[in-house]
């Protein structure tokens, strides 16, 4: 996909001197924007990563890539992981919602590469079992800004596996202590199918369950 090949160095501007000024400014030479900009600079790559990450973290792009070749899929995931996206990402895996070609293995990979900076994560109808939820927990440990988590219509399966995964999720959220709103509905992660819901209830409610 062409969005993954975008670079600030090769982008066109309406006028040549505008591009020179832009690159010079990006490369931190704010005192002389008429100077010849460097051909490469770490700030170029940071901006390139942000642009590619924004492209790769859109639902339409991910859904298009999930049924494609491995090389394209891995490139997309690497780009997404470098995104500085800080809003909510919502995944509805219900049949016919655009994820029918997503395998369980790729679903786990996708969660592993979510941007750590997003503030909200919604997962609905994920039919991928405990490896998927284990990866959600691992990602939460790596996340830096998660404030809102909603898991709905998603069951791990097994007699006690849902409870065990739920305990792991509880411990992770309690340790992170950044999540302000946690919603669980129709899951097997706790005894009740709607056990935790509402702002600032997550750590307290989970600690009550653990103890």
C-alpha cells in the first residue's frame, strides 16, 4: 500500500523553496530556514513513522490488509506500532463487519502491535479464545495512556480459563492504575456477565474480586 511508502523527504510542495523551508524547520534549524536541509534526519523518520502509523491504524486499511500476504501484513503492523495515535480504537469482529478474513494468529499479532499511546480500546465479538485475551493483557502492560477499556460479547472458553484470564486482567489493570473506565459485558472473565461498568470503578472492583 502506497501509504506505507510515504516520506517527508520525497513529498512535493507547491514551490521548491517551501519544501526546503519545511525540511529545514523539521530538522531543527529554525534560525536559518533558507539553509539547505540535510538529506536525512532523525526528525524526518519520526514524522514518517507518525504519518505511516496514522494510515496503518485505520480500520479500513487493517481490514483490507488482514486477508493479504504476510509481507504486507507485517509491514502494516510495524507501521501501526509506531503510530502516535492517542484516541480510541474500536474492533467489532462480528461476522460481516469486515474482519471475516482475519485469522486467530493475525488477530493476536494485531493486538500485539497496537499503538501504546491510544487512550481507549473497545473489543466486541472476538472469537479468538485465550491467546487473544492473553495478548490484550500483555498489550495493556505496554500501554502508556489507556484510560478506557470495553470488552463485550467475548468469551475465552473452558471451564476455568475465563476466570484465570480475568484474574490476569485484574492484576494488570490494578498494577497499571491508569484505566478510568472499564466495561465488561457478556464475557466469561468474571462470574457476572456485567460485573464491572462505569468510570473509576476498575481498580477497586477488580481488587474486591481478587480478595
